[in-house]
């Protein structure tokens, strides 16, 4: 019933937005707009090598993969109607990413129907083209998938741009099956996020970002890797779990070439006579030796542009970074998942070389401590070649 109410409110807001724009255009009735649909082709390729081994094992995992092979078309079918169709061909399989129609308004935000990024954290809404490390922090594993298919809303201009608000009501279908959901009666995902910048100085490239996010979802087992993509997964099962609720806080800042970012998220899994809790956090810092900065827009970070790239007799941009992350399971979780760790800790060191704004080389060294005294820590060397266009 709550989901029906949310849908009704979002539909009402949409109708009001059409009315607002109709009133704005009443004085332009005599002006005829002959709009021609537009199209722009985009894509990205991320090619990875991963070398993983436990400290007490002689042999490890040495593999490579196309981590992402995205191809997309974007454009407008009307002045205020935007579209995007993006698919991923990694591993020779087709999967939906951004597949949506977006109606934009000047005053009350944008309304999206289709598959779109769920606004569950700063790390999640930042595109894989722009994230600093090869893999996002473990914290994002508390969300099933980056995209959700359904109804979305976003407004980045509240109070003269000082406040942003995003909301989504999405289905639980699989992206490689077209987000078909045959079990709507089990519930849908509701997500909301709001952010503000308490400091924003474009001339000095300084910002301080604060954010709060919330999501409510049907039950699902928790599966994730410790910040690699080819290694083994941890799988936590919550006996008689019925529903999941998460709340998270975000903090990030840039002061010229120095960037600091961190988040905390806590997830409660409802079950009779149980209190399942999974908590995760991370903190990282990056610094551009060559003086660049991480650009900030629409409550996330964007494309780094070297001051002098390889096409202009330059060396590009060089970024060094470090991250610490943790995933913690409550006593009830550990009791029902014997053999799985109570705490998982990662220490990551990274180096990024931006040849220009659309190509970079990445290296991460990650140490994972999951309390396995027999096999020891997991050591990870991750390399990536990335381009986008």
C-alpha cells in the first residue's frame, strides 16, 4: 500500500510539472517549434588484470577480463524529453544499464521512467568512468545492483542549488533479463537521497559535501567480494529475513588537488525474533601530483581533465590515493553464518595516470583481512586500461 501511495504522489507531481510548463509557454502560443530528434553515441571500455593470492597459499588467482564494455545512444526526442539507451557487453552477455526517458523542468526537477542509477550513496552515483579506484567500496554491496527499473525523480536546484533531492521506486528484476519482475507482490525498492554543499568555491576548486540516503527493499541474501571482481564471494544468509532497510551518511571535500571522501551505511534485516545488522564504512584520500582536481556537479564527482595531456606535449595527470574500508556483521548474523567473518577490512593503495580526459591507466594494491588465520590475508594487484568516448 505504501508503494501505491508513493506512485500516486510521483504521478501527481508529474502532472503538476506539465501544468507549470504549460503556463510558462502560454505567452508563446504563436511560436512553432520544429524540433528534430538528436542522437549522440557514447561508450566505454575497461580491460582488467587481477592477481589474487592468500598469504599462506603458494598459488593464487591470475585472470583478466573486460570489466565493462558499454555502448550507448543519448539525445532528445523533444525539447524537454531526453532519452538514453546503454547496454553492457562484458563477458559476451547483454545487460541493461541506463535505459530511460527523462522529462526535464526548470523549476521542479526531472522525472525519469526506466532503468536509472539508484541514488543510494555518493560512491554509487559516481559513474565507473570517474571513480578513483578500480572497484567501489564494499559499502555499496548493501545494494543489489547500481541500476533499478521504475520511476525516478531528481532535483539539483532546490534553494538556489544549495540542496539536492533524489528519489526512486524500482522493481527487483534482473538487468540481463530486461528488468522483468514477476513478483511485484513481494514489494519494490524505495530509495531517497538528499545532499548539500556547506562550502562551494569554484574558483579555488573547493567543496564540502554532506549527504543522507535511505532505501527500503524486499529480502535478499547478501553476496559481495572484498573490492575485487574476479575473486570468491562472501554470501550471508538471514534466516526468515523479510525486509531490508538501510540508512547512510556521506561526507566529501576537495581542496584543489586534495580530495577526501567517506561514507557510513547501516542495514537492518527484519526477521522474527532476530536483529540482523550489517554495517559498512570507508574513507579515502587522493592527491593529484600534477595539480588537477576532482570536479563536482549534481551531487557527485565527474571527469578529471589534465592540465596538459599527451596530445599537447604533456604528461597527463597523476593521482595517488589510499582507502580503508570495513564490513561488520552483528552477532545474529555471525551465529547463522558459521565460517563467515564478523569483520572484513581492506587497505587499498592506488595510482592513476590520466593520459587525457578520456583515457587512463589504473593500479590498485589491496590487502584484505577477513580473520582467516589458516590462509592469511588476501593480497590483490588490480590493473586497468580504460577509455571512454
